[in-house]
């Protein structure tokens, strides 16, 4: 099996979503996934009345949504679902994930509190921030690391602080030249342990760095939920980052959970937020990437995105170039990413 697909199975390369490794591998799985989405995000309980429990369980694992599906079955469709061995397995996995998430939230609070006590203001990104702000329940958003964007002037102090908390840095090739992030693994490694990713900028890919630390810190929001006490980006800027992060990854590296992040974020948007998104898209020259991201989302999860947003993102003047559009190509290689980074370095040293 390669990239999550059985050997010999043809993949339609014209559809980016078909290459994401959570995607259904057969027509039967496609039907089941459509039913699963309708049940989980369109409140249609009838869609799960006829199902293959074992196939559903495997699909939940690849989509990483066991807690969501189990909770909703318990809430809405308990009497409709035949409770075979697969359901008991789903229940066991969902409860284990919920327990791990509780432990991980404690780890995040410990790390963010240490930064705060040392006068540092990192910005918490992605999963840990979204779990406490847009998801209905924290254990519905799983993650494996804590992503923190650090002010450049606070980098050395932040590294020392993380190491003092019991983390060891992972060797990184050409740090600060080819990569602008540093990984730290906990010395005491447990199944629930989280790694820490320190970032000095949002992406190693120049055209995807729409915001720097100063821009995010200018209107960052202090999230005090559950004593987290962490700074998180403004919702519009965070949404843009989530979209660009997903598109910057190769299609086979993308995850269903990133679409789910987008879905729960847009549910909270009003007219003012959508207007701000369009303005940021035009200013940052990322209209095409955002258009593709929202299109991908709508094709999988019914999300409340006004039609005018797609029109506005398509109305970028023809003379405006968008270097970020290269990431719309699913056939690009990682060597191309490395080559682009090398040329950026070359320009710096000229």
C-alpha cells in the first residue's frame, strides 16, 4: 500500500481531494463517507441506519474522528445503530482519545504558563488553539504537537525555556536557512506526550508567509478558557493561516481534520469577518489559494460560505500576480520546494 491506497488502484489525479490519504478508496467507502459527513455535520441521522460497522470504524480511524462519531451516535442515533463489536471498539478508542486530550490540555497549560511567567508572548497555532475556541468539545480536535510562533528577538530565550521544561531539540539540517522551525520532543516519552514546534515564521515557503509575528501579535486574542492563558491569532488571520498551511502541504500529506478546522471556523463568521477575509486575500495575493481551499471544503462538508465570497475571490485583477498559486499544483515535488527555498537564500546573500 502506498500513500494509503491499495497497490494497483487508480487514483484520479484531476481531483485534489482524491489524493488526500483520508479519502475513500472504493465507491462503497465513498457512499459511506458521504453518509458519515451527512450524519456528523448535517444532522441527518437516517444516513447511518444502513451501514457496515467495520468499514465505518476503519474510515473513522483514517479521518481521525472517532470521538466525534461516537459522541453523536450516543446523542442522536443510539437506537438506530446495531451495536456490534465494532461499536464497542469505537467507544473504547473514543474514550482513550478523550483521556489523552485531557492530559494534553494540561501539558499545554504548563507550557504556556511557563512562557507567560518568563515575560514571553508566543502565539499558539492550529490544533491546540482551535480545540478550545471553535470546536464544540475539546476532545473532538486531536493533535500531536504544540505549535508556537515566537518573536524573533525572543528566540534564544524561548529555546532555553523549552529545554528547561524537559524537552530535547531534534537535529535540523541548515537551521535558519532551509527551515524556520525547531522541534522538541519530551524526554519522558509517553503515548499522550506532545512535541513542541517553535516557529520563527509561519512557513518555510516564502509566498505563504502572509503574516509575520508582529502582524499576528498586533491583534492576537488572549484565550483564558480552561486556564489556557495563551495568545491566539485573530480569527480571520488564523483561518487564512490554516488554509495556506493545508495548501502548502502536498496532497498526500493533507488531513481531513484540516478541512474540519476550516468548517468550524467559518461557522462563526459574520458579514464583517468575510469582508475582512476578502481584503486580506487581495492584499496578500492569495485569492486563488483561498478560493481553492473553500471549494475543497464545500465539496466535502456543507459549510455556510456565501456565494459572494467565491465571486470576490475570483475577481482579482488579471494584472495581479499571485506567486502562491504554485501551490495549487498537485504535481509539484518536494525538490521544487527545496529549490525555491535555495533561490530565496541565494537572494539574501547577494
